[in-house]
C-alpha cells in the first residue's frame, strides 16, 4: 500500500490524501476547499479525463474536507456519513454553493470494500458533528487517517475507545493543526475542555441580560455549551434560522432545538422571509419564532455576521439594554472583512463588550500523544504548517512534501 498526500503537508485545510493498493486500487480521502481561497484542485482521473479513482471518502462536513465534491467525476463513488451529508447540503444552501447530490452512505464501524481496499469509519470528537476517522486496510497493512479530531470535546473519550478497538496500525496520517499555534508561554498546548468553557460562559451570562454569540452554526458541542449557560442563568435561547435547520437535521433531536427543549426559539432574519429558495427552511420553523423569546429582555442569541439588521431591530425595540457579544470561533476569522465590520457595527447598537471565549476543534499535545499507543512505524502530518513539531510529540514521524509517495511498511 502507498500513501501520497496530494495537498496538505504544509497547509491547514484543503487536505487531499491518496491511498493506492499493490493491485492499483486507488481511493482518495477528503476533497475540500482551501481555507483562504476558492481554487479547485484539479486532479487527473478525479475531476477531469478518464476516471482513475475507485472511490472518495469524506471524513466530515467542514468545507475544507467536503466542499469540492461537486467537482468529482460523476462515475466515481463518493462516500459520506449521512448526517454529515445533510449538514453539507444545508451549509451549501445558505452559502450559495453547488452541491453533489449523488453520494453513498458511510456508516460508522461498517466496513466498505472497494476492490481490495477495506475502509472502516470510526466516530471522532471534533467541532463538526459525526466526524470520522478512517481505518484503511489492504495488502495485510493498516493505515489510520485521523481526519480532524480532538480529545477535549464532549465526546473526548472516543479516541481511547477507538485505539482499544483497532489495536495497532502500520502508518498514521494525522492532523497537526495546533502544532504551529502557541499559547504565548512556549509551553505545549493543552486546550480547555468544552466543560471548562461552559463554566466560564455561565459566569459571563450571569453578568449580562442579553448575550449575543458569534460561533459556527455547525459547532454542535458549542451550541450545547451555550444553551446550558443560558438556561442556568435564566435566559431564553434563540437560534438563528441556519443553526435551527442544522440541529433539526441531527439524529433524535438530542441537541438543543425548539421542538424538544424548553426555552429554545428560532429567529428568522428578514432577508430569508420572502426568498422562495429558502421556503423549505423558513416555513417549518416559523412556528418556533416568538416575541416571547426576547420580550423579557433576558435572552442569549446565536448570530451570524450577516445579521446586523436583526440586531438593529432588537435595539430599536429597546431589547438591548445590558448586552455583550461572545466571539466563539478561531481568533483568525476576526480578520475576515465581513466579521470585522460586524464586530464594529454592533457597537452602535449598545453591545459594548466583546468577549473572546473559544476552544479549538483540533487535537492538543496531550491528545496527539495518545496516537503513540497505535505503535505506527510511520506517522505523517497533514492539516498543519509546522509538521516538524510533531517529532517532539510522536514516535516515528516521517516528514513528507505534497505529492511524495510513502510506502506502508
Ligand atoms: Zn479541517
Ligand atoms: Zn474540521
């Protein structure tokens, strides 16, 4: 078996990994967007020319992993976990992107055989719901592709469980997002847990009557964290249209949603009200919009940078009296022009305090170290700008460049 990272050994996001068996069966793992531009990576036999890939497997619903699958040739099967597929479709709708309709379902721990390659997905803890790690088996060898993962979220114990199940592997392709980030002290990075974040959020929620939250609508753990803080500080919890659509697409309505949770409401920004293409999202949720959600002036509300007119409306009706905004995303996104403008504009509407409260969706040093238990003979880093640092954490790190083939031994 051979592993070739086509893109991603020196960048965060947009990683594409190819695995080829000795019988020349070829699969690809992830096919998404670069984080900083929309360029589509053209690949012979994948996006153009004669088909040379037998299947593509997608680890999770983040755009940098799934965002370009509409460019893959129609006759190449693309496997996606069904809830991740739904999240991808909703996200594409709200960001006006084209989707690939035709995909095949990938279920957790049910192996998929592509000629002589066997692929098994394991549920991973990540800021995207139902993210997968993939175990690839061929030629009597095992490769683990971690996708994006972490150990400090609400499903933090999944990594240990998976390691117990799969025992050892021959090669690991791991994400290394946090390797280049520093905490300012030069120490190794240990991320605060979602639980610790919830505690801090609750303290903040107690100080303000209205809490606006800027976070990713697909970061499901975070929605739960802020819901808990809202309820324990006596507030209603208002989700924007996009977020409500996402939580309704998840299994069993276990995540805070206006149907099965108390004190949860939805907010439909005016922009969507009369848009015919959003009717399928707006109509079923209208019954969950209520003036009651904000009329007592004690509420927490998930917002998007496109929702400044919603904030203006609440301000004009005197429903912003003692408010803050919690910024709960990677700090780097603040440089995005739209976000920057939003953070500036909200000050006009009586939201004076902007508080940064976030924890990463990616594995910290402590979690990465656990991969040593798999006793891999080679470890390759992707989704990073400083793969060399992994040598301080893991055994047998093998530094490669994009497009360099590595034999699995
Ligand atoms: Zn990613
Ligand atoms: Zn991700």
